[in-house]
């Protein structure tokens, strides 16, 4: 399968499993899962014919590890990044490392310094373990700017942090008092 085909399948599956299950007439269970057969048949109804083997290749080769299968392999879900509220969870509450990072576009800096990090249309704010990953995230939206997050202090103050199974750190919202523009010129 070509990289472009993998990307197309991944983007469509992300849209359905994170944001719009109704697009193909499926419903996510409490933990975000949908039956693989329902996803594949729904995608086919929208003109995107994908085999089980192709879907497995998308899951296995996705560099961000966006998807996971249930233990028995009968269901699939997006690991994080949802705008659809789930009754259960795809993430685990965890104690974060002392510092995390958030990458964004430079046009968002003033707003973030004023109101902190908010999830916007998503359920959680996404954070990175390192500057390199945060830079890649920020670059997707424009000229990247990196904030360091005093996760140790925020956690001690009662802010909940979550770890997705793909290693992405998340929180509900983060006031600006825990943020500092990262000095990348060290």
C-alpha cells in the first residue's frame, strides 16, 4: 500500500473514531471502540474500500500510534484526540514527569499567555515529553512556538494529567501560571 493510501485511510479513520462516528453510521462504545467490521463496512459505504489487512497495516505503521485494537482484535479505537465525549476513557490518570511541553503556532501565544491551554474542540490538551515532538506538533499549524509546562507543580496543585497508550500526555486545561515560553537557544 502506498504512503498516500495509508495516510488517506488513517485520516478518515481518525475523523470517524475521534470526531464523527455518525459520518458512517456507527456508534462508539463507552471506551471509544467500534467493531472493526462496522468501521470497514461504513468506510466502504463512503467509497473507501479497506480490507482488514490494510486496516491492520495502518494501525501498525502509524508513526503516532493513533489507533489500537481491543484485546481480542474485534474492535478498534482512536487512542486520544477525541472531540466526542466518551463515558469511559481511552487514557489513564497518571503522575506526569516534572516538565512537559506544548507546541503551538506563534499566532496563539498571546491567547495562551492570557487564558492558558484549553482543549478547544477536543476533550484534552495535548502535551509532549520533549521539545522535538512539541516542535513537530507546533509546525503543523504555522511557525512553531514551544511552552514548557511545570507539570510537577500543576499536578501538586490538583490538575489531573492523563497518559494515553501511545505515550501522549494530556490534561483537561492548564492555567497560564504553569506555562513558560521555552528558551530554545540554550
